[in-house]
């Protein structure tokens, strides 16, 4: 039971870190566009590594790690190519820096949501949260407070749902 609790704690820690890094990335894109390009590339590589790590802990991938690695590399490689395409549009003047950050955030949300199909519903929930953050940021100037409130509410709901689900088992 201790291993299961530690595994869940590690997974939730990774998910919180990914969410925080995506918010930081959106801010970096607004304020330091040159650095944001490198940031998003590194972030996508880290997400691929995290996806492989999270998948490795799942029972369905025990012994079939090559399949997992190939699928995660294709998935996040396609995400990286899409993000690089957004930067090409930025460099040609078709996008501004603020829009670039929002679009990349939406791409990241979609990629996380789709990756959750293979790695678990928490990843999909994170993808929805990241995508909603981009949409909220487009409408609300001080979006961080709204995002924190929604994130905290989701965390509390998931915590209680998991707690009651494990009691019934």
C-alpha cells in the first residue's frame, strides 16, 4: 500500500509541476519571446520523458517499454513540430507574442489531453485545465487568480473522489 501511495504522490507531483511550468511558459512567451522558444522546446522534451516515466509505472506497459517509448516520442515529436510551426508564423509576422503563448498553451493542452488516453485520466484532466487556462487568459487580464481557484477546486474534488473510491474497494 505504501508503494501505491508513493507512486500516486509522484504522479500528482509531476502533474502539478507540468501545470506550473505551462503557466510559466505562457508568461515567458509574453515577456521574453526569444527565451520562450527554447523554453517550449525543452518543456516538450521533458513532457515526453515524463510521459515515458508515467507510462512505465502502469501495469499495461510492463515488459512492452519499447512500444511506450515509440508512441510517446511520436506523440510529443508531433507536438514539437506543431509548436515550431507556430514560431514560424510568429517570425513571419502572422502572429504576435501574446497570441503565440496562448496558441502554444492550447496545443499543449490538446497534447496532454490526448496523451491521457494512454496514460490515465489525470493527464487528460490536466490537458483540459491547461487548455482552459489559455482560454481564460484570452478573456481575463488577471487570469492567474481564476486559474488558481479552478485548479484548487479540481484538486479538492479529485482528492475526495479518490479517497471515497479507495474506501469502497
